[in-house]
C-alpha cells in the first residue's frame, strides 16, 4: 500500500513547488526524488515519473471526492481503487496547498520536510 501512496505522490511532485524535489543521479535518465511524507531520495526513472504523472486523472479524483462526500460509508474502503483514489487526493492536497518554506524550518531548528541537499536538475 505504501508504494501506491508513493506513486500517487510522485505523480504530483513538481520542482516548480520545491526546486530541490528532483536531483540528478550518476545514471542518465534517473532522478533522486523527494516525495512528500516519504523518505527523501527515492530513485525513479524518467519513464516512471512520466507514468505516475500521466496516471493523475483530475476528473476521476473529483468524482471520488463527490462520491465520498455524498455517501461516506458506502465506499469500499479496502479496495485498491479506494486506496489509490485516497492517496491521489491527499497527494494533490499536499502538492497544491502545502508550502515549501525551508527558512521556517531553519528558524525553529527542525529539519525541513523536503531537504535541499544537492542541486535541482531539470526534468524534461
């Protein structure tokens, strides 16, 4: 289940929100990616990242939220589709509404949720 959550988060991770989310590796076509709420530095190929991004279907996510809002107890909460939809909605919420603020973390002496070790690299 963790991998399903991680892949949904991967599809919504963007260096436009946090320039340190993607870093180059020694292997061409592979990137070190910090996915929110998971151990930083997961290694993914450009193809895996593209597949995760292509897997985000906004209409399906909105439909899931509407269904959950209208009948919260009617959902099959153990199904893999429910888990994926839940992971996607939570990842979207974090990607869009959680701000990256390394200065805030430094001011209070805690580790930022997305560390800035290494250089950001362009993901085409």
